[in-house]
C-alpha cells in the first residue's frame, strides 16, 4: 500500500530516476573500460587492505560472503559444521536483538589451514 501523496512509477526507468533523485540520460554511452578499471582498482585496494590487516595482527570480523570464500563451503554447510563443533563459532554483531553475525578471521583461517593439513596427511 502506498503512502498518501506518493506516486507510483509507471516504468522501470521512472522508478530508477525517482530512486536516483535526478533525470538519467538513458542514451548516454558508458565507458566500459573505465568501469572495468575502477572495479579492478577496488579489488586491488581490498586485497591490500586485507593483507595489511593480517600483518598488523588485527582480528577482523568476516561476514558470511567472505567466510564462504575462505572456507569454500556454502552457508548451510558452514552452519551445520558450526553446530557440530567443527567450525569456529559466529559472533553476534548487534547484541541480543539483531541477526547480524560475523566470524573472527583468524579462527576461520586457522580452520582452513587445519583442514588443508589434514587432507595432505
């Protein structure tokens, strides 16, 4: 149900323009090379930030997407292993009321190293 005084967008383009708060020139060309370069820079900066944090010994809290990448497992398997005591426990990020959780990076990396060592034996 819409609030009074709010008009519903008639098309996707109108909805996007309303969300952006400005008119969008839909005929304008996008410089794909510049977008790719920007994405590449962001990835490199993210990797550098992770390596600097690892050297400094800081223990970042990882969200589920990063944990899935590091562990090579899906969300359900991570939670099943955690329930069985075979994966590091999650930490609540927002106290008792929220649902946001994270995992300590050092614990997840140690778990991955232990799994790798066990598979090589």
